[in-house]
C-alpha cells in the first residue's frame, strides 16, 4: 500500500464540488483503514471556480488544465467531472499518465467515444471507474438486498421516473447540457442514472422499445458569463438552438420482467425527483430521492395487508452503520453522502484493500459502456417510431455488490 494518496478533481462545477467534498469526507467514513489522503488540486479552466473550490474544500492548490494534473507527481487519484463530451480526451490522458481515474456518468457523449475509452482503459496500468452514485443510496441498496434475499423476491415490473426542472424556464441559459446528438440531453443526464438503478434492481436490460425523445424548448439564450451546473445567470438576447432532448421515455425488457422509464428536465416543481416503484413476487418497494432516508415497503404476507409502510433507514440498513459520523437511527441521509461513499469505495480499491473488507466497488468502464448502450438503444428506438432495439449484454452482474456494509 502507498504511504499516502494524492487526490485531484477536474471540474469545479456542480458535481465537481461534490467530488471535492467527498474526498475530504471519505477517510472519516468507517474505521481509518485508508492511507492518508492528501487533497492536492482542483483543476478548472475557470480560475475563479477552481480557486474558490480549492480553498473551500481544503485542497493545496488549484490548476487551470487537466494536463497540469496529469503531469503532477504528487497526484495519484483523479475525478473527472466536466462536460460529457470532454471525458474521453481527459480520461485517456490521465490514464496514460498513470493516474487512477473516477469518471462521472454518462461515460461520454456518444457510445463510440465510450467504447474507445473502455478499450483504452484495458491497456492502462491504473484503475478506470465510473461514478454510478445512486448505487450508494442506502434505500436503493436496501431494496436490492430485499430482492436478492428473497424477501421481495423476483422483480416483475419496474416503473421509474427521474424528473428534474432545471430546463423548464425558457430563460435558463444555453450550456453544454443542451448540446449534442439525440439522447444526449435529459436521457444522458438523468436517464443514465435511472437506467443503472433499474438494472441494479431488475437485472440486465435486454431490449428497449417505445423510445421517445422530445425537445420542447427549442432555443435558449446565450449566457453573459460562466454557467455552473443548473444556475440561471444574466443572458444575452442571442438565442441558440437546443440540440437534444428535454424529455425521454422508453420501455425496457429485463430477463423475465418489464418496465417503463421516463425522464425530464422540464418537470416544473421536480428539481431532483428520482422516483421508482419496483413490484416483486412477494411485495413491492417504493423510493423517492426527495425523501432519501426512507423507503416504502409492502409485503404480501404481512397479515394487515393494508398498503405500504414507511421504513426509516438506520444503522441496520446498508452503508449507515459505522459509515456516518453519527450513525444513529433517523439521522437522515442525502445525495452528498452518496458521493462520499463513492469516493471511499474508489480510494479503497486504489489502496488495494481486499474487496471483502471494502465498500462495493465502483462501476467498471465496461459497465459505463453498457449504460451508454441502453441510452443509444433508446435514441435508435425513438428514431424508428418506437421500434424494439436489443441491448448488448453487459458485464455488470458479475460485480458483487455486497461488501462490509451488510456484514
Ligand atoms: N453523479 C451525479 O449525481 C452528477 C450530478 C451532476 C453532474 N454529474 C456529471 O458531472 C459532470 C459535470 O457536470 P456538472 O453539472 O458539474 O457541470 P458544470 O457545468 O457545473 O461544471 C463543469 C466545470 O468544468 C469546467 N471545465 C470546462 N472545461 C474544462 C476543462 N477542459 N478542464 C477543466 N475544467 C473544465 C467548467 O468551467 C465548469 O466549472 C457531467 O459528466 C455530469 O453528467 C453527475
């Protein structure tokens, strides 16, 4: 094991700050089994964003380019948290420099680029992983446990939505999120999350059908300054065309179940609503990201049979015992905590801690490609009047998801 791990984050935007904070928290989750983690640099082409994030989260410095991170001898681990279309160049450059890379979802802006990244990673001497953050959500991990243990049993039907409203105002400024080919909009942005959550619970998706992509706000104003995340700032009178989807919907086939997924960035009132119901042979479970510290559970053999009961997540559920500073019942849990567990898992793997003593590993680049194959199949389905489109089988089911959190 190395004496210490030097960490950097590329991108000081909305999610970059979550990564920066997560590396700060990761060593304090669970027992201190990691080597010392040095918070070295945050790189952003926007000097102000990088400098502020570095100071806020206690990083030693900030840099202006990914190349500076690649060349730095004091950095071992790098999160890539910039626009999807930039992932390939940066990830490959970092892998060539021997850095361990945690890339944000979706893996890239096109399936071809993602496949090229995975091919490149095969030859790398360092780790390449992708952040599927919602797998770290205790409620979602618990529902998966209930399915796999047989309490809920085999999935019969999955119904999921990821509704956001960052684009519901026509004055929301143009940004990289509105540029790219079919399916690179809401589908890639939040449909990527919903797709891997659906597979996390229901198993591999073998076909999509009924694909539909709609662009409902067709032009957006050019911002007058830098835009971070979903921020609204001052805009000019100049409009640019929106190139990709505001709304997407599709049906999925699992091995022996079906489901429907719907995503939006124009669902006013739903800032960040990942919601699903999963119906199984012995009952059903519900999850709503707005109330992430609970799930709804209905079991058919419950004598009362009076509908869903609220299960408040606590130390007896995945991730929480020993993982939060105060791991008592009902202390709550949020999306930022999931980033911290994700960072911890990545650092554990980089440090060479045995898998059995670690958090479930982060997703591989093969899983990232498979996720992109689902998104690509939806776009193909949409372009062909909703036709069924097969999804190549992925390797994601070979990853055991049970680590110390459940022991
Ligand atoms: N896991 C999650 O829950 C989650 C949430 C939001 C975003 N994301 C993902 O994170 C990535 C970034 O999204 P975001 O919302 O943080 O974007 P953002 O627009 O808020 O931030 C991107 C940052 O990258 C900087 N940047 C642009 N080009 C750069 C370059 N060449 N080198 C260094 N910095 C550069 C910009 O100045 C900006 O600060 C995307 O892949 C997105 O899909 C994941």
